[in-house]
């Protein structure tokens, strides 16, 4: 008696060959228990067992052992999916008794079915494969090798496939249906040609839905040319959708190519060469699909007639692998997993989980929106307007009578000092209008337009010649002669990122003590734009106190966030103010709370003196994480033309910053300040820091 196909496959893979006279008779076949048609779990278990049996029979007919790596992984995934579907514990699924018992039963059932029906019996199994790849990579040669006949001629220099076609072939009781496509062009100028080919292939896939997609590339492709394939892969993605890569297998032809030399001048190992080439192709596919989690399996192929073969005449790769049955087994195993997913309805569950994850990812940056909401904004005023309207009450003293309570007819008239207009002398210009002379840079005519455009200068930016990284635009306007408004925007661009900002607002005075400010903001948050509509109403409760309340609505990445705030401003002394604000922003049942307390103190009652100090504290609570922060700022004048500004901030996570800035018009002092970093660097060199 001849050995069973499974035993023969085991012997071919390195196991001991048993003589015919010593073959142990097969165990008696177990009768399958009757299945209750109303028991869905039992029916699902029986269907999964049939898939296991079919997989083992396919592996046996391809001459592979049941312990093959691909077979073992598929069996494990089927067992794990069944346990997840039934609600059982999945821990230890790979080593538990239940998994071993089901595998052994499947092996016995596969052997019994092969003895009963024969090794060439029809399994009723059809695998449809869509073949994609660049021109000249070897798709037609691989088809010849898989089918074992000249179904597709091949040439090393010319593209043989002129149009999309379907090739069907029977092998080992199974049907292999190949959707062959013409070779695609990697150049960006051939996008129209590639789109036409992909559109024709998509029409074929509507009639024959592919189970597997084989994407072909060369093993010996230079690494520097892989980035040029990105437009081609994006064309495939835009035509078939990103899901085309979920069941895709990468096939690297010319698998017997010699590995190149490494950095040390010695050839790298074949395994390292295969791993590096696989990683590069997978990375380009992930970039084209837009899914960093994608990990496509990679198989090798070699169609050269001089390729090394084994005793059976099968082509063998340098690592000792017979590539053709391994590639076919990988395709049919992927087909088995696809049917299991449809049986277990895992795709619908994955879609629901992906939708829930997408909703969770759509939560806008609530701390950023809250920080922008609780920022204190003063209402706009008309130029030359009455200071009695929602002013800042600079001269009001707490506990003393307010000068604003005195009627206008009883107030003393303040006579401004006399001023004499003296024309400024014209700047001295060089005789030749030379662009290299810096005197011409600051000579301009003041325009009559209300638009004010300014450059945004960054001394340490990437544009080192001028330091200009963008520009800002400002414009003030008046509606109906009583409603002041203002628009401002800016655009910055560096080598990597670009930021866009816009803020427009108007202030509507209702009474002398009540004003409403509303506006629209557009800001760049990460790689998205945040659109915010806000409005707040400020009420002058008394001469030393103002109360404000506001609402906001923001849209970031398709998610809506709503916010509210309250603010109170106290006039403590003639030069001191206390501002307290609190607010909350919510989106998708997620809420962030925060507050801010700030004290502002002026160093002098002289309006021309800009020196002041500010001390503030803030807190924020988002998802149970409480963050505390403090900041301080103070500016003083040293001498006549020098101002010193110090800023400091610190948060509860131990991060902070200290900044000291000096501004002066004296050249000698500027030179002295320039020596400070030089001295620090010199001291650091001496100390070895």
C-alpha cells in the first residue's frame, strides 16, 4: 500500500520515510454528529471545521506539510476568531488542549477525505487573483510558471500583456482564476495611461470579484527608485480604494538575485537582503494606502530557466525554499481566511470598531480650544468715542468717588498744551539709487488704504537671507457709523509646515454699560484647521467691576465642540486689576474645564510709561488629568533708552521657561549685551560643559 499524501508530504519535507510494509493502517473514520439546523453556534463550528479540512487538503496537494508555517498561522487565526466570536477566553489559544484537539481532528478528517475521494477530486474551490505591477517585472513569466504552460508569452524587454484578460486553470481539483493586467508605468507623466488600465481592470473585477491581489515588483530593484513608484501606487489606491491593499500579497520576482555589497564592502546575507527589500516595498504601500498599520505578506518568485531546481524539477531559491507551491498555498490560505471572516461576520464587527475608533479620534483638541476661549479680549472702541462707554476705568479708585459719576457740565475742562508742528528733515540719501544701500529699505510713502500688511520676521528661520517667514494683514472698519470692527490674518511657511490664522470681530454697543463682541477665528491645529465662532457680552456692573459671559462653537476635523465662559474684572487700585475667568468646552461627551486668574499692576500713573507687571495662575482638567500653571512678566526701564523685560512660566509637570530680554537704542549697550552669550560660551568651554 502507498503512504498517505500527508505522510508523503512529511517525508518530502525532511521526515523519516516509512516502508510500505510497515505502514500503520489508518484509524477508523468517525461519523460526524448530526447538527441541529437551529443551533447557529454548532453550524458555525462545523463550517469552520470544513475550512480547516479544506486548507489541510490543499496543503497536502501542494506537497506541503500540515505543520507548514502558513497552515499553522491560518489554523491559529481560525481558532482565535472562533473563540472571540463565541465569547470564550482567548488566552493560551495557541497552546491549549482545545486547539490541539481540533487540529488533530482536522488532520484525520483531511486524510480520510483524501483516501475516500482521491487526491484529484474536485474541492469546489475557486480562487480569483488580480495581478498588478509595473511593466517588465515578470507578471507574464510568473503566470507561465504557475500554470505550467505557455498561457502568456514573456519577453525581457517588451510588455506582453496588451489588455486586461481572465485566465482560468484547473489544478489539483481547484480552479485558479487570474485577472491579468498590462504593465503599469511608474512615471508621474503616465498617470492618465495607468488610470485607463485601472479603470478597465475595475470593470473586470465587478464580474469576477478578486479574493487576492498580487502586486509584483523586482527583488533587484535599486532602493533609490522606490519613491518613484508612489504615484503609481496612489493611482491604484484611488481606483480600487484603500481596501485593495488589505488582501494584497507582494511578489518579488528575480528572487535569485545576488545580494549587493553592504557598508563594509562585503555582500550582505540573502535573508537581510530580502528583509530590507520587503520593508521598503511595504513602506511605500503603507504611504500610498494611508494606513501605517498595514503589513502585507511578501513572497518570492524566480522564473529564469537557469534557476537551480530540486530532484522533482521545481525551482529552488537561494534560501532553499521551493517558491511556487509556497506562493499558491499563501494565496489559497488567504482565500480561506476571507471565507472565515464572512462566516464569522468579523468584517461588520471590524467596521463598527473602526467607526467607533474614528469617532474617538475625531475628538477635537479641547484644551487648546478652552485656552483660546477663556482668553480675555477687550471690546473695540470707536476712535474719539466717549470714554464713558465700557471703558477700563483707569482713574477709578476703590472706595473713593468715581470721576465718571460727576456730570459733564460740572467737570473741569482740561486744556491741552500748545504744540508746534516742526517738519522733520529729509533723510540723507546717496547720490546713486543703489539697491545694496540700506537707506532705501525704510523709505516708503504712507498709503491711504486702511489695509496694513507687515512681514513676519524670524531671525532663526530657514530663510537666512531676509528672515521673513510670512506676512500679516490688518484692517479696521466701522459698520453703520457706530459698530467698530477689525480683521487680522497671518500666513507663515517654513520648510515643513505652514500655519494660517485669521481673526475677525465686531463690538456692538447696546448701552453705555453693555456691549457685545462677536467674531470668527481660524487657526491651524496640527494638520487641521479649527473654525471657531464666538460671542460674549460685557456688562459694567459698577465703576470698578465688569462681568462678561460668552459662548463659542468650534469645528475641527468634522467634530463640533461647544464652549461657555464667565469673566470678572475688578479695579483694585488706580494701577492694579484682577481678572478671573473660567470656562468649559465639550465635544462627543468629552468635557474640559479650566480657569485663569491674573493680576496686572502698572508701575506708574504716567500713560507714557509702559512698565508693568503681570502675575497669573491657571488650571485645566481634562479626562481626569489636572494641570496647574503659573506665569509672571515684568518690564522696567533702565536709564533713558533701555528697557528690560523678564518672563517666567512653570507648570505642574515640571516644565517651565525663563526669558530675559533687553531693548536699547545705545550702540555701546548693544555691544555689551552681545558679549553676554560669548562669555557664557567661554565659561562653558573652560568648565567643560
